[in-house]
C-alpha cells in the first residue's frame, strides 16, 4: 500500500499486487481505476480466478489499484477536514486533472517504467478522458487504454433512477447545499448492517437486488448473488454531490463537457465563456479498446458508437456476447478466461441445490454457436478435479473443445467443495458442517440440480429435446450411477451416458501409494477424525506454485510423473508433460474428507452402497444398479491402478442397458490417461464423439 499526494493536496491510497513472474520485468505495469461510489475492492471482490486484478496478477503482470478522492480509502487531505464543504468541492474533473496524473507518475517512478496499461471502469474511464484531453502530455505515458462501460456520453441512459436524477440534478444539488450535504452515500457500518438485514444473502430476490437492477440493468443469472452481497461490505464508498451533478449534466446536455455552473458569471470566470467547453477527445491519441454490455442501463450502446467516432486512435469496440450483460457485470460477473482465450463462447452460471450449495457450471460453445437441433452435453470431473480438466489441454485435444467444435452446447460441472463451488446460502467453507457430504450427496443433489437447470435453460417444449448427453470421469461416473439408481425418473433425461473409469467397485486396487493407507485405515481414520479433518487438498496459490516448480516439462521423470505413475499406473510413453504441468495448476482442487472415506468403504466392502456412518448398526442397501436403465457406454483402462479392469464388467453386468463396454488404449492405459494421455486419449475422445454424433444424426433423421 502506498500513499499519493495530489497537486491540490488530496491523499490517495494506491495498492500494488507485485508480480512474482518474470513477465513483469518485460511488460508495463497495469493500473485499474474504479467507478462512481466504488473503490479498488471492485477489482478484487469475487476473488482469485475471477476478479480482474487476480487474473492479471496470476498471468504475471504488475497490478496497481487506486482509490480516487473521497471514497472510503482515500478520505484525507493535507490541510482540509473531510467533513468540510471545501474538501468536497470536486467532481470527476479533478480526479482526471489531479488524481490520475499523480497516480501515473508515482507508478512509473516506483517501477522505473516509461508507460503503463490503463483499465478503467465507468467513472474510471470518464476521469481518464479528462486527463488525456486537459493534460495531453500524459498520452505519452499510457501504452494502451481499456475502457469498460465508458461513461463519457450518457444521454441514452435506460435506468429510470438515473434518468430521474439527471433531470432533477440542479434541484437536488440546491437541496443538498441548503441542508449542508456535500457527500453522498459514505460508507459506514450502520448502513452495512441495515443492508444485511434488508437484503440477506439467502434470498435470491431482495430489495437491494431489485434496486441494483433498476440502476444497471437486470441479469439475474449472470451476476453472482454472493458477490453482490459481499460488495455491499465495500460499496457505496462515498462520492461528492458535485460528481453526481456533473454526470447529470452530461445526461441533460448530451455533451462530454466540463462542469456548468449555475451562474453565467461563474462560467465566464472559470472558462471565459457563458457555457463550459467540451473535452476535446481528438487529443486522446493513445490506443483505446472499448468494451460494453448490451443490457447496460447506465451506458447505452449508441453512446459507445458516438464515443468511438471521436477517438482518433480507436482499436476496437467490443460488445460482450451475453445479451443480458449489464453495467455491474464488468466487476461482478465471473470470468472464463481460459475458454475465451481461444475464441470460444463461454458463460458461467450458478446453480443452487436443494440443500443450499451454490455450484458453478461453465458453458462453452464454438464461436459460430451451437446447432439448435443438438442436445446439450454435461461433462463431470472426478475426485479433486474441476471443469478445467476438460479444457486444460487446449483446442484439438481437450474433450470440451472437441464437443464444442462439433456444434454441441457443452456444460462443464463443478461439484460441491471444489475450488469453484465453495459457496452455500448459509454455511461457509470454514464451517465443518459445510463439508458434511460425500459423493452420495453429489449424485442425489448436485446432478439433479444441474441437469434440471440445463434443460430449463434450453427451454424447449419438444419432448425429445428435454434430454442431454452425460460424460463422467472417475467420481463423475460414481455420482451418475448414484443418481440414476436412486432417482430412476432421471434416466429419461439422459440420452446417453458415457462413463470413463467409473469408480463403482474399487476392490483389488493396485496403487502402492494408497494400499498402505488402506491397510492402516483402522489407525488412521480415528486419528483424522480426532483432529477434525473435514477438507482434503484444497487448491491454493502456494500449492500451485510448488507443484509447477516440482514438475518442469523439460524433465522426463519429474516428481509429478513419478507421483502419477505410482498413483494411477505407469504409462510413461503416453504422458504429456506439458499438459501435466498445466493440470497441476488446477489440481488438486479440494474435496470433503467424507468423500475419500466413502470410497474407502467401497474398497473395504466390495459393494457400491451409500456412506455408512461410524457406529451405525442399520443395514445399508447397495445402490440398485438395475434401475439405471439409460443407454450406457463404459470405458476402462487395463493398467488402471485405481479402478481394476476386472471390476468394471462385474458392475456392468447389473446394468440393464449397456451399449458398449470397452477397454481402451491397450495394456498400459491407466486412470489419468483418460484426461492427459497423448494419442490414445484422442482416439478415445473420437469414439465418444462418434457415438454421440451418430445418435444425434439418427434422432434428427427420425424426427
């Protein structure tokens, strides 16, 4: 944290996330600037892997976040008291003329850089255009400017609340001056407490969410509800009445101009004319990229076109593909950088289970969109995995991309407890009760919630379109058979099920790493219960960095290769070490201890059955696999040290509709090869895609 003193005496807070990557030495630093009533927290609030500041830092950039004058973190001045009228005598013009130049100079001084990248959101773009038009020498200090929902022209605003404020700005300012109110909506703990009472996180539609929708535009499925609740702990962060008045003038006059004073004499004294001058955007010579939302009620797409026409060095104007994307989604909607990086459509959804867990589901499609006649595909990861398992190997290799390339609407699940699905409407991951689940609950609660959500999202009335294809790996196979044997009605919603190395029967396990643990379980389990262990191997940045260091792709027999060989079965010729290093950036991703304990019970009993609580004397019936009647395609490896190849035909014999039972890849194919093996994995994915494709064509022809 740094402090900056502006030319007119305001003291600003400046935060740095220093990079630990060599990229920072070769690339300019990046400055992120918040919007009205906001703070630097906007770029951090939805956490690692989602918030823009973290995403940039994870990619090796040197990230800086400033808090402009008057918000809760920049509330000081060299000699003015923050409760005085003189302190609040500023609009966003002063932010652009004083705050940003001081910030840019301080960053360049500290980093010994000549230029920086600038990312501004809403008012953060307004202040930027003030800076480069009133102090054009700062164009030379900016490498590129990224404008998120830029607020320069706002006359087409759709928010009924902002329209009313714009039309009544002068009267409101006079009223505020009369009662001595120069600061609007300052942050305070009483306001936050009231918000928590009126707008509890457990309720999906509160007065707060409805108010926000009337301001920024509705997008109930795209905006993260929990993030909205958390950001209420930071925003509103305060602003001057003059800032709001200045924006209201932009709305009324339809010009990007300096502040108009009430009296002509004041305008003459400040500007030498009866009307304030417009900011000359032709002086903004830096490269600018504009990003806007089609459902932004604060900044209309028509205003983006108008702004773009006046910028002399416009690189591009980009509409976010989601038609419901609103003004607030630029800071609260979660990102899907990995998929979007390769030019695919991507969107994130939050699915709530009937026991309160909030699951993240990632949806991906090819750039040209899906074939409307094709059924969606749900793909489910294994133990300690995530949705990233299906995209990490990249286009032409990862199953998610292959399915999308064929025209399918691909949905990538994240079951409860992994790094992306660590939310609950009342519980925190810090609570032991949050982790009181095994893969039984994933099959009984997570899968039904996701399947129903996907089919409802498709919203087709045609009966044959109310189905999907299911692909599950390892535990993803376990939970599928839990679902369809426990809730047989869901079989009708599954067009085909493809289970890869399904962890259903686990006796005769061969892993030399796991066998000693299983043999010593009578001692280990009470010990682990005694220390209240509830979560295993949560993902962390430190763990990620350590594993990447231990697993360099240039070393053939590195630590990860050795670990994988002893855990899953050896197959060195199939192991793609570059993919391995990418995988350990996402894996392990966390699981409940009870999941592993449930698998241990399956190993010991040799029976696929629900979890048995300690001391329970009630008999536990096995899952009724004969009730799982949806067409099943089962794939297994002959060298799988977790799921013994002899176990797969045994449980498959209990299923009434097995279409194909296939040992893949020859004698050396192991458990992890289903995700990261080289050529054989590609052949396997081709078989899966071929089965789905042929069925799709048959269904379409029949109709």
